[in-house]
């Protein structure tokens, strides 16, 4: 339906804009709040809001089997995606390298969706993803020369970054399983519970329990809860459930170059021509990949 396509298009680009602002929060809490405690507080806050909404709206509960599936998906898409990523960066892996590794997620999703979900990968989709990945590399290349991993970066740090990408990929694919019949509010609630469980373990192992009750800390937490989680993650989940996993994941290619533009706008950081070209290529690649209609493999 045309109206549904318009809504999906608006939701897709709104998701990209919201997701790209996540770096503002990550940058803002650096040195202010322990990241694992921050993520735990974020997920618990979201969980309470969604649980209250379920009570008010009398949203049906999933079956016990689906509850555990949803908890697992949430642990992957949020807990094991953000937690190991934060840890890898804290151990010296530069954000630019992390972004480049993250750019592997859409092509990986496309291949696995073709194999496990029978999603067809057209030549147009492959071309778009390749152009998009190239655009991401160009957009972050000005900082890569000074941020290549040194010999001090252990194999565990690289493994953590790869785990982060693999987790969101697996979670995205599982979103297309039988749990698509579960109401969105119920699905998001139990997925957030899974994310909170992962961060509780990570904070107990790596973090601490001192959350500063200051205006900046609470402001960042409020933005992460209301905009990034309730807004951004809900949009991502809806886009995956209502369409193709590959089409939804391709949007993530726009996040690193758009974050560089937002950084230039907010923090007056340098923005060179190569980054602009990279953003244009990433945008072109995503448009090409998403222009290919979702279909089934014969």
C-alpha cells in the first residue's frame, strides 16, 4: 500500500537520524558516568516505562516460549551489541575502527538472511551495499590514519568488537522468526528485559554502582531512554519485523558518516571533502539497496 510505504520511508530516515545521535550520548557520558551502569540504568528505565504501558493498554503477554526468545533477541540486539562495543572502545579500540567493523553488519545480514530466511539478494542490493560500505570507509578515513589499532590492542578487544556486530546481526535475523506475531509493545518490553540482564552482569563484572545525580547525567539518560531506546530501537524493530532484514540493516551504513556531520555541526570538528563524498556514497548505496523490492528466494 502506498500509505504504508510512505510511513515506512519516514520511519527509516527518522531511525537513521536518531541512531546517528547516539554518539552524542556516548561522548557526553565519557568521564562522567560508568558506561555499563549508564546502559543498565537506561534499559531498566525503558523496561519500567514499557511494562507500565503494557498494564495500561492491557497488552497480551507472549507465551513463555516466546518470552524467552524475545529476551534472547534483546540480549543480542542491545546488550551484547552495546556492551562489548563499549568495552572494546574503553580498551583502546578507536571509534573509527569500530565504525568500520560495524559497516560489515549490513552485508553480513544480507548473506545470512538469504541463507536462513530465503530473502533474495539482487544484484542491485549487492551493488548498493558495496557502495555503502565504501562510503563509510571514505567518511571515516581522515581519522583512520591516526587511529589504526596498535600492537597493544589484544585479540580479545577485536573479538569483542566482532561479537558486537555479530550480536546485532543475529538479533536482526531472529526478529523475523515466529515472534513477529507478538504485539510490538510486548516484544520490545521483553527484549529490553534481556538487554538489562546482560548489562547487569557486565556492570557487576566491569563497572561500579555510583551514578551521579547531576543535571547533565540525568539529561543524557533521559535522551537515551526516550529518544534512542523508545524511539530509535522501537523503529528499528518495527522496520525489521515489517519488511526485509537486509533493507532495515542497510540503514546502519548511514550512521557513521551522518555522525561525522553532526559532530561537525555540534562540536565544530573538521569536516573534509572526503567525508562529504563518503556520506554521499553511503546515501547512494543505501538508496540503491533499498530500491530493490524484498522478495523470496525461489
